[in-house]
C-alpha cells in the first residue's frame, strides 16, 4: 500500500532523514520507533506532503505521491494525526470532528456515519460534544485528535506519538482503540517512543536513529532484540 524508496529530506545543510526504505502492506499496523529527533515526524511530514524530499520517492497504492499537495494526499486516503494534537481549542468537540470531514463535506450521509463511528469508538466525545476542545483532559484531547483524523475516512491512518504525555492507564486504553481501528480495516502507521506498548499491537516495526532506519523486523523480533530492548524498553 505504502512504499518509501530511498527517501531523504533536508533542511538546508542538515539531512533530517537519509535513504529511508519502508513498506506498509494493506491491513497492517506498522510502528516507527525512535527517540525525539530520530526522524519519525519528518518521515510523516514527507508522506503527508508537508515536506518535500530531496531524494527518493513515495508510492501509495502503486503511484508516486511526492508531487501531490497535502490536500490531494488526504483525498487519496492518507490522513495524519499530528503530534501535539493541533485541535481548534475554542471550537466544540463536534465542530472539531466535522472539520476533520472537510474533504468529504458534500457527502452529508457519510459524514453523519463517520461521526457515529467516532462516537462509538470514543463514547466520552459524544458526552462532551458541546464542550470546547480546550476544556478536555489530555487523554480526551488525544481521542478527539484521532477521531477527527478518522472523519476523513483514511485508508492509511498515521499517528504521531499518540501516547505522549498521557497516564499509563490512558495509554493502554488508547492502544486498545488503535488496535480496534486497525482490526476494523484501517491500515495504521504509528510513530512512537513507547516501544513496549506499540510493539504489543504492531505487526512489524522500524527503528530510527539519527535519521536512518537501523533495525527492522516483526514486532516479536524487535521485542526480543537486545539492542532494541536496552534502548527503548529498558530491559
């Protein structure tokens, strides 16, 4: 479904990611692991069309998307839930969700169905649909950010650090919902520092260091890799 071939992104003389090769098959849940600044978010921005690569290519469903604008990439089916959530804090929960469906705004019935699905996944959002996004707890805001991304009906959902700043119990609940989203048919690409939680639900993973992929393998292979465990799991 998604293939990154020799992808490099530079900011002036600084190369943020270099010669990255990644594949995500339809229906998979794939995780990108690595510390802050390792290159995960830059990779996401390149896939989303926000950053243009200086080398390499990105293929989605067999076609290159490197020259597509971010809005056309969303219409093609790739939707990113950004790190930091980037919600409209003064707008209500329901208004934020409807904004997520902007590219499908003319399809009123489908927007309504998407809204029902999000409320089923996150019942608390329905309870608080009239509350402003800024009044929600951190965990509820993350649920809203994921729900808003789902409103765009992604074929591939990219989640950038969804567990950051959340309590362990909320993280556990969040990953259960992410796994459910994947099991219901949405392909997921997840960028995470919480390797233990991410690898428990992922099919495969890639480990980033200094802008390059240094280890790749199945989730089980990465969980039992001594270097990965020492660096990211603490065992």
